[in-house]
C-alpha cells in the first residue's frame, strides 16, 4: 500500500508509457487507475523494497509513510505529517494563547475598575 493525496492506493508499477521513474501507475480502492507523479506518492517500507527489487537503483530516494500516517488515512482522517494538520495545530495553539491573554486582560481590567470604584465610594 501507498498514500497519494491522503488516499490509500496500490502501486501497480512504473508508468509503462514513460521511460522514467518520475511517474507511476496507482490503483485506488474502487479499482480505478491513474498515472501520478512519483513525488506525490508515499510508500510503505515493504512497497519501497518491492519496487527497488523490481527496478534496481530507480526508487532508492522515494518518500516513505509512517505507520501512524497510514493508520490515519485508513480511518479517514488527515495524517499527522500532513502540512495542513501541522498548520491547524499551530493555529489552535496560537488561539488558545490569545484567549488566555485576553482573559487575563479582562480580569486585570475588572480588578482595576473595582479598586477605582471602591476608592470613590469611601
């Protein structure tokens, strides 16, 4: 198995119409086939070894997918290594920090207002 655009695919092999390893033929779970850029596919270690054995020297530098990413794609969520997931996590952390700071500013303002109000009533 391999991952292409956060979808699980089976690698059929190098594109037979091209004489280079830059494109590869993949099959989706629904049985459809597509020739895709090799750079867009992440392979399992097993798949990478199989390709290297069948095509010596051509697939030594392909990207591999972690087991966590593969599990995430299989259950239908974006894998942790996906740049959009990392960006979303960063933004959520930033938002939490902003909310914390805003909450503290409100508390400080209320405390300041209370002390001013108490001073006037005396």
